[in-house]
C-alpha cells in the first residue's frame, strides 16, 4: 500500500504554517508516505503584503513553496502534487468565514489563467473547476462558524481533518457526504513540524500525477486514513 497526504501546508506561503518544505518532506518520508498533495492557502492573509502586485506575481509567489517541495521531494523519492485551499471570505467582511475549499488537479498554467479567485462565489469557483475537470472539495465543513455550502456546488467533502487545534466535527461531515453521495477525502491539515501526521489516502498503485489522483478519487479506488477514535 502507498500512502498519500491530501492536505498539508508549509511556510512561508501559508502564513499560519511554520514547517519548511525541507522539514515537511523529511517528516512524510519518515512516516512512510510516498507522496503529498500540497494545499497551501489562497486567502486574504496569503498576499496581505503584496496586494498591489499583479495576479501573475501573486501566483509566482504561491508556487514558490511548491517548487521547493518538488526539489526536496525528488531527492527523497516523495511525489509532490499541486493543489490549493481557497477561502472565499468577501473583501472587507468584518469577520473571517472559515469556508475553505480544496481544489485538486490544478496546474501552474490553470492558476495563472484563473485570476484572483478570492472574490468569487462558491458557484463561480465550481464552474471554473468543472470546466477544467478538477475536483472541488469542502475542507472541514462543520467547524465552528463555517457556513454549510450547497452540495450542488461541490464534488466532495473532507470527512476527516487531522488539525489538532480544531474540532472539525468529522462525524457530521461523514454523514453529510454519505447522504449527498459526495466524494470523501481525509487529510492531516499539517502546519507545524511538531504536529502529527494523521490523514490521507491509501492506494494499491503509487499516485505520481494529478491525473492519476483525480481518477482514483472519482472511481473510489482508495482507502481513507482515519485514526480510530480514542
């Protein structure tokens, strides 16, 4: 069996993370994973010191961490796939809304062509991902203050989130996913070197590309890594 992390962040792109690309690759290698899907944030904080720059410049900055992960991954024989976690809290909104959406299957070219997605509605984002054959997954949909999304604008739900600082009420996410017939995913939501690796997927064949990942998720040819309660 091969293990693939589906949700992890690293510094400096995800400002809430402190683990470096080098540390992240070493940590997953030691844990026996064959790969990770890098899901750094695209939110208001990501570009807070460069809002005057173009989207092309913002995208290049976002991709800088992924590129370093790839270099480290090649040396360690760890596959690194590109994804992102987009937050749609409207600009100027008085409070942060923790509605985060994982987009799987993206390419660098798609990101450059997308334009700034932070001002999109969920429906608009779904239209853009669907047009490109990507998967849109609602991350930790039942955390406190999260607004329940219209399942018609989703492909799937993260039914296990391993972030140790939040109660994501995963049992509700799993029930919702099953009732609505949505793709189910699991991820550690790793941010710091001291945190535990808890999630991801298991596959019989090693996943090395986003095309393989998308096919695996759509066909359900994977097992979810979900720690036993207690």
